[in-house]
């Protein structure tokens, strides 16, 4: 009993002494000098490359018992070499926006995740972060653009007239503004591949089975459509009400297509096939307006030249040609997927057309 009481007293005194250090979770923010900032940074985490200029703010949080991460966040100014590594500074890592690297202020990572320097075949630096050289390709312009699936079943007709009914308000709203029309079209066309790929992904996890490559194929389609949008963003700048329309249409279409795919994948893929047929028609009309001179045939955006491996002197007409070819390939893939379901089989039973451009 005496030993028990003595042990309790010792434990109590130890807890009082160590408690604030081991169990504190207090957060404090205060302005400090640059010297204090550097000292705190070196105490709270392993030395990293940093420069110090002027004053800084330190955010610190004492870890709980058994904490394993020690770090501080310090806002630093000019680049100065430190004793830890005089050859490297905070701004050495390559940074950039969503499109390309502009060599601006880099992101210093404690975790050692650094971007790789990628070069083109000619040795020049690759400037895009949103896609890599091995993801680029030359579009197949020889594909048959006139293919059409004649609706025969009830679901086919439902899918066909659903797409036709969507075209009517689009024609009224955009009329012959094909640049804005293409931009709006791509915000919708990039949704089905993502929804289908996501649902197949979840199905693969639930059933502990492979997808036959269809997850990758559908996500590849969604990414390709998104690159169409990134390209036309350089050609037609959306107005505020067009941005608002995109938010509304995308919200409605995403949920409607999600529900449709859950109920009937054959209907969902057939509808996308018809949607791509309409896209081919729209881009054909776009080309006619370019040929008539009603739309200026401006130089192709740099992102399009690199993504489709177009010549340096490519124009907007060249871009529309390759985008139309992409839509024809997406048409084929989705009609093919619908046919698989109509035959009473699952997509995994047929090899997915990965890389079909």
C-alpha cells in the first residue's frame, strides 16, 4: 500500500512536469524577426534550403504524446544561400501554372517530392504540367466521319432523341458562335468518360475483378475531351453568363448521366455515341465557317501544337480537324461499348480500345 501511494506521488509529479511538453496542443501566432524565424525553423524540422529576408510569421503547434512530425511554416523572402546547402535555394524547384512552367517561385517540399525536368525530342525543355510528351499523339484524320448507328430498339431511340433535344437549345443560344459552342460542348463531353470510368472502378473493387482495361479507356476519353476544352479556352474566352451556364449544365448532366449509367450502361454509352455524332456535325460546320472566312483562321494555340504534334505553323483549322477526328473515335468506342451490353456481355469480356485516337 505504501509503495502504491509512493508510486502514485512520483507519477503525479512527473506528469505535472512533463504535461505541458507532452500534451500541449496550443496554437500561437505572432510576428517574429527573421533571425528568430530561421532559428525556429531549424529547431522544429530538419534543415531545409531557405532564404530569409525581413520579418516572418511562425505557426507552431506542440505535438501530442507520441507525435512523429516536427515542422514549421515560415514565409520567407529573398533567396539566400544557407549553411545547410549553399548550392540550392528555396526557389530552385521548378514551378508553374496549370499549363506550363514559367520558372517562377518554386514549391519547397519537406517530403522530397520534386518535379522531373522533361525535355522534348529536340532537347528543348517541356513546358506543360498538364500532360507529358508520351501522352501526345498524331490524330488519325483518315477515320470515317459518316458512320451512324441507326436506332432500332426503344433505348436506342430514347438515346437518339435525348441528344437531338439537347441540340435545339444549343443552336438557339450559340447560333454560329462555334468557338463558344465548342467550348460548351467539351464541358459536357468530358463528363461521361469520367462517370463511366468511376463506376467501373467501384464495380471492380466490389467484385474483386479486372475491368478489361475499360476503366483506363474511359478515363482516357475524359482526359482527351478536357484537353479539347483547354485548347478552345485559348481561342474563345467565355463570358460570365457562359461560365454560369456551364456550372448549371454540368451539375444537371453529371447527375443525370450518373443515374442513367447505373440503370442502363447500354443506354448511357449509346447516348454518348450519338452525342459524339452531333459533335462531328458541329465541328464540320465550324470548318465551313473557317473556309468561308466568317471566322478568322488564327494560329493554333501552343498547347494544341504540342498535344497533337502539329507543325509549328498550324492554324485553328488544323486544330478543329484533329478535334473532330478525336470525336469520331469516341463515337466508335461508345457505340462499341453499347453493342457489347446489347449482346448480353460485360465490357471486361472485350479488350478495351486503350490509346484509340
